[in-house]
C-alpha cells in the first residue's frame, strides 16, 4: 500500500516546488529533471516519489524511460486553505479602512 503524503509537505520543499514548476510546463523524463539540480539522481528520485505519493505528479513508464507529468488540480486543496485566510484578512483590512475613513471625517 502506497503511503499518503501531505500536499503541504510537498510544497514546503524548494526542490519539489521547482520540480512542480518544471512539470507544469511540460512532461519530462527523470534524467531531464535530475540534470537541473545539483543533487544526486537518487535524491531527485526520492522527491519525485514524494510528489507522486501526494498525487501532484504521475510517473509513466515509456519504454526504458520514466516520464513525469504534473497533476496540478491537487493544489486546489492548498488554494482552498489559503483562501479562508485571505477572506479573514480582507475583512480585517476593510474594517481598518472604514475606521481610518471615519477618523479622517472627524478631522475635517
């Protein structure tokens, strides 16, 4: 059974974010991805495995090559989480704006 990974753990790592960014543009084989990093191919493979277990990428075997494709719809979970805080802070800033406008009126 494949472990379930947390999407937030996946995007917390800068290497994994860079891999996601690369794959968002095009499907790449593992070697092409590994060439972009100053880490071992094994380390890149572990990052790819993590992203695969999160559902952010899918790895497909094509002949002797393994190709990776982004599955960015999984990022909707992150967007939903961030949006709840964006709404909270929008309300706070609106209240502050109203308060500052009220103070300005009193000064006039």
